């Protein structure tokens, strides 16, 4: 990809884009608390001539712009929320909020869509209605679902919806597409082991929930290796194990927190069933009792064939094969754009954030050292503008 592939008007705003993205990075906000971010988004959209609607999903913003006479309607979505992570490093625009940072690149996603909004409002070279959806609370809180429940597609009908997410480790500025199942379903499981506490020097008089919990952790390693075909994909991870407060006390309870990821509804049910069975069986074998609480988070995200091929073709015709990421694999991350794709045809695709150890944008998502690669801003904005013009009729389909 060369800079000549990006419209001069977008390149001229590159420094402005970087400043905006870094401002958002310095002022991160958690899900459903994105008041500053949504105020900024709404203010800019209004200034550029968009009709702005606020309040869907609490802090969500939708900007609408209609040009020409076509009845076609397109939705483009960016997420706005940050994560409860303490940022590492000393970059000049590091988070000003203790324990909160943009560790997933939503600051970049918001900036790219805003830059495209500015360009499209200035050129107005499309025919139809453009709905720009700035979504709150993507990080496990279901902000997309909330927007739909609040009437998103009733108030702003869309013939198709698209969303873009950065992926560290992939070449910066290249685009990846995958039809069908793409990101995983996500489920949270909390296992509470009820044992019998006592003095740590007299373990025979107790039922030690730490030992029971440890046995459960090890047994859970067999869920994928012995219950999931090698051609399928699933993840069972114990992210938290909490028990006790003193070296000389065996506690009465222990708690495990798990995430479960799959790409198929039937497999999802099977894996969750095995988690329940293992927790109960292991606990009973020690004379303890397991309490299992399952909370569904997000369903499998399924990209529609037609819309995925459309978006891929936009990138291919613009950048050629070298602008695409070949053979994009299934992603085990979860994404609540799945709810929007269940309601409307569309595609969720990725933009590479940078590859190479220590390179810009190469730190993994949800890492305290992560940062969005600002070099991606112009090409991401330009792609959004090109996709909108192609879908809404002013470029050859």
C-alpha cells in the first residue's frame, strides 16, 4: 500500500487524526461510562452536518447523513469503551485515569470512523443514507445488544452493517476477511468449591477447597484435548483462582473463574456440559461440593457471505492482493457485533496493527503495553470512505 492510494484530503488530516486518537487514549472510559467520548463524537458529527441521535445503549451515538435519492441504507460501527487495566510504559499520551486504558484499540476505531465521517460529509459523493454507529460497552457488557434493544435498527434501518477491528501481529494497514463463523462465543463460568475449613497444621480434619480447586483446574485441561475434535476450535481458560487469606488457615471455600470460547453452538453446549460435570465430579471425589454458575457473554459472530465478499472486493480492487491478509484464521476473541450481524446482514473484518517483536502495534490486545498503531489511521479511514461510496452507489460494485 502506498500513500497515493489514500485520498489527499484524508492524508492532509493525518496529524489531526493522530492528535484525536491520542487524546482519546489519554482519556479512556469504561463501558456505559463513555460520556466524554460520546460528547466529543456527537459534537464533531454535528459540526460536519450529521443528524445526531444519542442515548441508545446509554452512551451510544448515531450520526446520520443522507445524500441523493437512493433508498439504500448503510451502517458502519465503531466501539468506544476502554478496559480496567493499568497502562504500562511512559508514552506522552498514556492514560490519565488510574486502572483504565484503551488496551484494545477502540480509540483508534473511533478515530478512523470519525475521520471517514468528516471526509464523507465534505465530499458528499454517495447516494443513500449513511448511519455511523458509535457503540458503548463492547468489552463484555453487551453495548451492541443494548443498542438493538433500544431500537437501533428500528430507528436507523440498515440494509447492511460493517465493523472493523485491529489485530496486533498482522501487517499494519492490511485487511483480513472471513465469511461464516469468525469470532468465538464467550461464556463465563464461576465455580465455587465448598469444603470444610480448619487449621492448616491439621489438614486431615478439613476438606481443603484449594486442593479440590486445583484438581478441577487440572481436570479442565482435558475438556478440549479429549472432548473437542482436532479440526474444531475451543478454549477453556481459568483466569482466576481465589482462596484463603493466611498461610496457617485452610479456607472453607475457593472460587474459580473461567472463560469458555467456541465457534459452534453444538460444541459450545458440549464443552459447557463437560465443565459442569468435571466440577461436580472432582468436588464430590474429595467430599466437597461444587456450585457452578454459568453466564453467557456473547454468541458466535457469523459473517454473511455476500457482505464479506463485498468488503473483501473493495479492499482487493483498491489495494490489490498485497493489501489483504490471506487465509485469515478463526479468532478466539469474542465480539458483541455478533448481535448486530444476527439482526442485519454484514461483515466484521480486521486491519493489521503491526507485526514484529517490539514493533509499533505488535503488543497483544488487552496487554498493559498495547497501543494502537497510528500509521493505520489514514488507511482505515480511507477504506471506510471507499466502502461507503461503493455500497451507496457512487463507485462500481
